[in-house]
């Protein structure tokens, strides 16, 4: 039987960072100066609308990535010309182009195709898998996103478009808190949702592989928008519903 995992619950509308939780409590002092010397909580919240996180017009410069990766291999004491890794810089460049392609995608292209459904009832989609990359260490974090929204103008969007929305934001250098906020903001902005609740559960390799090596830590972040913020009771009930749906056994 698998032991239950401790869960970090951060009701997070204010931009606490995720991956550096571990840095604050026990990271190797030799690295904390460069990576975590500035307080992680100083990052601005909801920076997803800034240009730095919006779609870029220029293609990924794979040659530049490859040159940098070759330098990294030198720096760690490897021989980049060794047979087994001679093509690694090119492979990494290609992989980065894929895992960061969300920087070049505009979520509105997915959420623009709505269809009429005269309803103001809650719609939930849970257990959307995602893979993302922590912007502090460029190490993966992955997990599941769970969404709930109330249509605002009698228009809803297809299930696959919601999964695409999660993917667009996940495939960027990211913080779990920002990812959660960006998904919620997109539902309100592009679907005119009267309210939205987003819950994201993530496991961060930068906590598992390095630093505190907290193998079982899992972070849970929430974002509430619209009526789920103005109506505290309805917001709390919907968060609980999303949590219940997310944790129910699969059929
Ligand atoms: Zn990290």
C-alpha cells in the first residue's frame, strides 16, 4: 500500500513561489547564495500577462541552446565530444523547443471556438495532466489541473480546449502559482466566465532530486475568480467540490 503523501496547501493569490519552498528550509548553503539568496516570495504574482510570458514571434534558437549545452557539459567536467553525448546538445535544443513551445502560443486560439449552451450551471473538468518546467531550476514539475467555471454569456468551450489551455501555460518556464492564476484568468478573459476555480497539484523535481530531497512533497495551489471570490461561501463550496472530484477513484 502506498503511504499517503503530505500535501502543501497554499491558498495562493499572491505569488508565493513553489519550487523554492525547499530552498528556505535546508538548502545547501553553497548554492543558496546564487539561486535562493533573494527571497522567493518577492516574485510578483500573476505575471502571465507580461510580455515576458506572452507569445514570442521569434522561433526557438536551437543552435544557441546547443552551444550553451555544450558549455554546460564542459563545465561539469564531461567531454562533449564523447561518442555517447556528442549529439546531446542538439537533442536538448530540440527538446527545449518542444517543452517551451507555450511561449509561442496564444491561448485565445484555443478558447476562441466556443459554442452556445444556455446554461449558467457549473462545469468541471478534473485530472488534466500537465508537464511543466520550474523557472528557477529548469527542472520539470508535473501533476494535474482541475477546473471549474460558470459560463458567463451562454457559451462554453470543448473539453479538449481546456486541456490545451493548461498545456499552453504549462509549456513555459513556470511557477505553479502563476500557472494556476493564468488558467483561471484565461477562463474569465476568453470565456467571459462568471466565475472560475482552478486547482493545480504538482510534484517538483527540484525538490525531489536536489536541495531538501523531499521525495513525497506535493504542492496544491488554488485560484478563484469572479463569483467564487465575491461569494465566499460559494467559492469555498466549489473549491471543496473540485477537491472531492479530483480525489475520487477513477472508473
Ligand atoms: Zn525549482
